């Protein structure tokens, strides 16, 4: 048996004009009959670094008895009209670094293993998440994963800021964990033990989407270690981005 959480996360590889650019992390989110890939917006487009991929590739498992059997699925980032296919959002503080990319189920291979978070996995009562609660950030740090079985790895973390409070006025909270490149877009989850409310097959709460490490400009690298604090955007932005036929840019 593969733990269901591992099948809800996928490796994301970005390409531009056939050239491989970066590795990142994504996760599956399902709402009604619609399936989406969730990740960071900067994985799909990052103007400051001129990161402009035109397609991504994700990896899906095919056989529960042969974990190494996977297939790659190509997903274009732009339509025939050259408009971006992903949905992104803003709030009162500006851009939210989360994006969802609709997945056409008809493009998926006939045989594949996949689990998806749903609105039932989002936090309903903020007081159930306290500062210091253990969480997992599941992804592909520096591209590291089980090369034989093609499975992601998990980093242990804790919630490091007041959950439900917008850190520095933005739609995010902090985690405390040693993180690396490649985990951009990874889900931040907490174990619930719930066997109901549509979460029996994937008994986790989806708290946020990991985006980047937090650092300070005046840190003296010769004297001060890295803070090991990280920015995670609240996962409830997914409800805004997957609402009906939401426009490419929506407000939370």
C-alpha cells in the first residue's frame, strides 16, 4: 500500500522551448468534477528572475504493486490564444503566490494512481491549529526523492506564527523547518486522524502551500545562521481559485 498522501503530491518540471528549467512540487486538488494542480505562482511565472516556462511535466504512478512504474504528463501553460491557463489570485496585500492549473482528465493515462485534496481538507475552525503544532511539508527538496519508487519525501516542521493571523498583513503564516529549493508549491499538512467528512482516504488537513524561505537583509552570514523560517500561503485561497469559472486572476 502506498500512503495516500504521497499520491496527492507530484514532481513538477518546468520547460521553455523544449529546454528543462527547474524542478518544483505540486499537489492535486479536486472540487466537484474538476481536477487541478496546485503549486506556487512563481513556479509557473516569475518575472523578477525571467522564469517563463511554456509547459510543465508531472509524474503519475500507474501500478500499486510496481511503485517504480510511472508516466509523465505534459501540461501546457498557455492556450491557443497565448493566454495563461492557470488561475492566480490577489488579496488586499497584493499577489498571492499560489496558482492552480486545470487538468483535463481526458489527457491522463487510462491507468494511474492519484489522490486529491478537496474543500473538506481545508481548515474549518482556526482554533484547531495552534502555534507549534507539528506539520509535514511534502515535496522534492533539491529534486531529492525515492528514485526507485518515485515517491516524495517529507520534512518535519511546526507552525511558527499565529495561525489565522495574516503574517505582516499578507495571506500567509510561517513554518519552522529547514527547507530547500524544489519544495516550492509543496502542501503543508497536519494529521487529523479523521475518518469522516470526505477525508477517509486522505486523513490530513491542508493548511497551506509552502513558497519560500524567510530571511532578513541585515543577517550577517558569518555570525548568524539562517532563520529556518518559511512562508506558507493559507490554503483557503484554493476555494477562490476553483470557484466556478473563476477568471485567471481572482481576488481572495
